[in-house]
C-alpha cells in the first residue's frame, strides 16, 4: 500500500523555485520604480530651483535704476556651491545654495575653466546662462537643468 498523503521533496523544491522567481521579479519592478521616482523628484527640484533663481535675479534686475542708490550693474557669483548676488556698493546676498552651479556653460569648453561670475547691466539687455546640477548618487547620476534666458526692461 502506497501512502500519498504528503508532498515529495521534488515538489517542494519546484514550488520554492517558482516562488523565488516571482519574488525576484516583484523586487526588480519595485526597485526600478523607486529609482525612477528619485530621478523624477531630483529633476523637479532642479526645475523649481531654476525658476526660483530666475525670479530672484529678475526682481533684482528690475529694481528702479532712477534711484541713485540702485547701481546699474551687479554680479552673479558662484562660490562654494552658492549662487551669490553682489552689486557695486558691495552689498551681497545668497540667491541659492546646495547645488552645483556653472555660469555660461555654453561658452566653456574642456580647455577653459568654468566661469565663476557674470555681470548683469540694468540699462541694457543681459544674457544669462546657468547650468544647475543636483547631488549625484547611484540612483540619479548626472541630473542637470539648464537656464538660458535674458533680462531686459522697458525704460
């Protein structure tokens, strides 16, 4: 008489192998979804930071130059992962920090160092180019956001 009430070792190994394959597939899908979410989040942070930088510079640019206390030119400086505003009077303030900034990236090539300052003139149209890079990690390498704009106002 044969006893067929239990399962064999072969059946148990087959079930474990199938379950392992399913778990590996689910983990792979969840991992790639998390990585995509982190990349998208970093991209959105860079875009928001870019919009904030442009709005702050625009507000500084549009100050009324008819007032003698407002100088016609000011500088945007990159220093130690900070983007700094500095005018002719020596007044300065931090516009943005926490990212890597490169002014006029289109003008830079492999032989020249990255530009650390750009002068903006309130009396004429001023071109402004900036490359913002996020902190890189294994899930989001090389996230960048480019700003190519110009500032001008009607007199």
